[in-house]
C-alpha cells in the first residue's frame, strides 16, 4: 500500500465512489424485488407447510415446498472446508488451514479469497449454506475449540470474519456466523449458563458478530447450545430479537446449533427461525399445533418463514426470485491447492530465529555472510533494529545443507482439527512429503523421535477399508468406502440402498499393509456388539457395554479399547474385519451409527526413539523437529486439561537441541501449547493445523522461497501464568469474572510475561518504523524495509487511553492494522483509520455506548510489546 500521487488518488476515489453508488442502487432494487418474491411465496403457504419448513428434514437439509417452487436448502459444516452432506472421503474437500491460522495472516483480503474458494467448493457439492465462520473468542487457552475460532481480540476476529463472510457470499453461498454467543468453551456446552456482565458481552463477545453484521451482512447466524445469563441462546429473545435484529439490523436466518432447540414455544418466541437437525424436531407438527392451541401467534411463524425464504432467494433455490449473485457475476475459478498452500505459509508464525551455529556448519556459513538471497533476518523476539547480532539466522535453511527431520507428525501431519470441522481432503502433504520434494536427494533423513499418541486411534495409514451393511438375514444392503476406521453415519448419511430400519450389522472390512514390522494392536471404540478379526484370527467377539456416565456421545468421543495384538511384517498386507451388530433397542439422540476400528503400530521404547533422533540430529547440519497435539487433547466436545505437548515430545526436543544447536522446532497444533525448551532451540515456527498443503508450505518457508507471514492472533504462554483458566462450570454456571480482561489486556494487567506476545511474528527481513502522523482519527505510518529481501510487514496500531485505570479499560487495545509489502530499502506508507468504537465503552448504567473523550496514546509497532512509534491524540 505505497503512497500514491494525490491526483491519481483523487481520480481513483471518484471512480470508486460512483461505482459504489451504482452497486448500492442495484442491490437496493434487487433487494426490493427479492422481498416481493418472498412475500408472494409466503402468502401461498398454509400453516402446516410453514411449520414444516422451519424444522429440518434431515441432518443437513430443509424440506422442499414444490407449491412455491422452493428446493431443499442444504447446509454443511465449515469452517476450513465444505464437507458436504456425507461423512465420507468419496467426495473429497479442499482443507484450508485452521481458523487460528487464517487469523494469523492478519489479512482480510486473504480471508475473503479463502471464503470465495469455500463458496466454489459448496457449489460443487450442492451446498447452499456454510455453517461457518466460528467467531467466538479465545477466552481461555483451554477452550477445546480454540483452533476453530480466530483470536482473543474482538477487533481482529471481526476483521477476519468479515472477509470470510464477504468471500463466501460473493460466491452466492450463505454463511452462518456461529455460535451466538459466548460459546467459548466445551465443558457441559449443552447446558452451561455463562454469566457475562453486559460490558464484557458488548465489548468482547458480541463485538465480532456486530462488526460482521455491519460490514458483511451475513445471511445467517447460529445460536449456541449454552445459556447466557440464565437464558438458553436459542431462546434468547433479547439478544436475538432486540440486539441482533433490532439494534444491528440483521436480516438473515437464525438456525439452532445441532440439537440445541428444546422448546417449541420459547424457541420461536426467542427468534429462532430453524431448528436443526431433523426429522425429529420441536418445529414442524409441534409448532403448527402450538399455533392452533393459541400459544404462538401465526405472525411469529410468518416472520421466521420470511427469514428462511429470504435466504432461499439469496442462494437461488426459490423460483422467481433473483439470487444475490447472478451466475455471470460469480468469481473466477480458484485453484484450491494453491490457495491452501498460500494461506498456510502466510499463517506460519516464526516466533524465534537465532543466529546459526557456524562452527557446526564448518565451511558452509562464514560468520556474518548471510546467504545470497539476503537471509539476514530481522530481530528475533525482543531484539530490536540496531541490536542485530552478527551471522546468518538459522532460518531460512541453507538448501545445500543436510536436514534431520524428526517427529511422528512430520510424517503423519495433523492438518485439521477434529469434530464437526472435519473434512476429507483428496491429499495431504506432510512435512516429510514437502521437504522430500524440495530438498536435493540424499540431504534429508527422517526418524520418528517420539509419538505423541500412545493409544489406539482410528485405522488410517496403510488401511484400505469399506463398510458393508447387512440386514438381519445377512443379505448385503449396500456398501461404501471409508476414509479411516471411523464410522459416523448420522441421519440419512448412509451408503446407497441402506436404511437404518433395515440395517442390522455393519462390517468394516479390507486390508492393512503395515509400514513397520512388529506387534500391532487392534481394537474398538464405541458401544455394542463387535467381532474383530485380523489375518483370520478373532481378537474379540463380545459386547462393549454403556459406561456409568451414559453419555450419548461416548461412542464418538469415548476411549478406544485394546482387543489384542498381532505380529505383522512391513509391506505384507493382511485381511482385517470389524463387524458391529446394531442394538436396535438403545435410544440415541438421532438415528445414527458411530463406532471405530482402532489401531496402534509397534511401540518402540521412548528412550530408544529419542536416542535414534539424537543420532540423526548429530549427523545433520540442521535438525527440524515437528511436535504436535493429538485429537485426544485438542478437539471439539471437551476442553483441554493442560497445555503440555502429549507424550515424550518435550524430552525429545531437549535431547535434540542438546545434540544440535541448529535445531528448528515446528509446532503442529491449532492452539497454544507450552514450549518449555523454547529458549534452548535455534528457531520456533508455529504451524497451526496447516491444511492439506501444509508440508509444501512448510518447505517454502523453511527453505526461504517464501517468508513466514504470520503474526500471533492470540497470546502464547504457560498455563500457570495464563489469566483466564476456568472453563468448568460450578453448579451449572460459569462466571466470566474477569470482565473485559481476557487475552493480552489480561496478561498486561497481571504484569505477566507470556512466551510470545500478541501480534508477534518474524519474517526474513528487517523493518524500520520511520514516522507516524495522526490527523483526526487517520493514522499514517511510514516503514522501511531495512533488510536484504522483499517482505511483508503487518503494521499494528494500538490505542492506549490515558485514563485506562480510572475507566476500567485495558492499558491498550488493537485499534487497527495494515499489511504492506516492500522491496529491500523501499519505504512505504500505510493508512489506518481508527474506528469510533475504539474510543467507546459500554455504559452499564445507561445501557448504551459511551464515547470516551480524553487523551490517548497512539502506538504503532510490530507487536503488542514491540511498539516503535507513539503519538498523542486528544478527542
Ligand atoms: C457444532 C456446530 C456444527 C454442528 C453441525 C455442532 O455440534 O457445535 O458448530 O455446525 O454441530 O455439525
């Protein structure tokens, strides 16, 4: 965003204003025509049809109403891909990096492009509405779905979420911004009553929703499972009808989180338009009956139907109504693999990059020489311009050097987070794949080092499985392929020709070709009768009974059970089968089947694995260790107990770092983990769940073809010092006692030092902050690329009120930012407009926003703790 000449700028501005006015007039005319079509369709429906439309027909679809030319609206989970209506790999989906990663790009335009790609995916799969984005906040690092939300900062969350919604909807596909509101942890999520004071609710948790409604006009919102201040969110008349629709002017549809709707009357009166899923529903017949009984006015139902028909019109499934985006206005085809790779490398956050140990490198690197493409990298954490140490930094790697790649996740990368966000990509590029392709032959060695998981997980690598469904007489009804050993069929997501009524058993059957020789353990996860056979040997034939907790989700989230081991030889296939007999009498919340065929490869001693890694590290110029979380410690449905890396991974890193001073650690986790060895290694790269192209992107940045572009969207620190750690309700209530102090404001308030501050992230060049000018609320910052290669800087602007303490405000908050690219030596200007909201607080006495006049420091810099320029502003 270099400064342009005023004359050109003026002309461009004029064109832009005229263009915007034209677009607005066109949108207004189309909006009026759409409303007329919606009213006409509504007028033709009787009460039963209207009530039917508001309850799901299946897990993902609404009913069609042919009498008004309405096709079934189809929904599907996001947020990192579009799964479609089936839990299968038969129709794969592009898997983008985790939402935490998207937020780490600090780039609204990239988020918009990601959204446009997802719209393209949705259209390909016949999906009209994406159940995304998730814009809850990182209140506590223990939140199980932290990876699925953007940031601890409401402003950054709003900016990224706005781009995402604009992008998806530019492709004519609806969004469902979720989970409205304060669904910031998983423990007892169906029932927890979150006690949130109005100020924190407005300034933090509602803020991203408000910004997205104002700036991106989402076509949908999803109301959460939890309660807020005593009222279940699907029934929250005040927050839905008064605030979301009334104050903010939201005109989209409101769908319940899956199975969150519990009361016909309270839900419809609370502004819930659609109760999902179906066919069992509190709407449909019960809703029509409630109207007939005089418990609900028909106009209330009409209002909800209007919202659904408007959505249908927008996405083009209501005949006679023009869609929001005409086919000829759809964005150009996007290359999904290329975009997934771009987002990943732009999201990687390099938090530490020390000088290489040159002695070790022998002739390869003379002190201070850098490499030919100018790898003299910028300040590592805390180090400022002018304090640079001599020598080239460990990253990017010298492509001629040898690399020891270590870690189970380097081979079997964890590219996406678990739960409803799961999609099945057509391919996954692991770090091993990516580096093998990018490095010259013979320069890369790989060892496991440590396995983060020591329990059985759904059969995956080496398995070729399909599911065969039979009726009670043993006749095959149908079969389908399985991406892993996990069977998860809910509602009518069943193989062709199969129904829940007719199906009596399912057999997961196929072959397993082991990668390693030794004792392989096999087992089951789920409830009921199982027969497990490996290589003709029956390992288990019995029943797994329901545990004492009687949780219907036990089958999905429950523990795997080891049923025995078989000695196998690497490369030699063996026949495997797990037959599951359905218990027709057991009540489940939805018609569905959930169980898994689980496996664990030969377990070598932890010490032996670490010793092998040390050996490999000693023999290479650089050691790259990939550490990771597992689905058992970071996923939907539960919160984390601690922030430690599972298994012996910390010991592994320590041992490798002691053997090779040029140790680079890549962290493969969706949310913060503790890095107790962080000061003992040469470089730390936070890689998130990097999506299907993660390994290719990793090779790009490790070898310097691209710089890592991310900045932390959330503070990374140790749990012991973290400000908000309570996510478990007491007596059904979870009090947000910290008020507006979550994330970096809370760390600052406590005077605690995290591992890595909000906004921190290094590239491969240096930046000098030259000047800042403030005119009104327009801030202009001039920065110079003072390093030796082209790079991208995220200029961050913080606002620090002089009377922060007296007004109960955080010492400073992010008020704006801008990304800018520059060539070596080039000086560029960015302009950041401070939003009015940055100067406001929610006044609990008047119940309105209060503009806080007074003196503010405006601080521009590289991160929360690396602020380079300050100006004073009085408003
Ligand atoms: C999740 C939602 C998701 C829905 C449908 C729920 O359990 O909370 O985010 O969209 O399931 O899969």
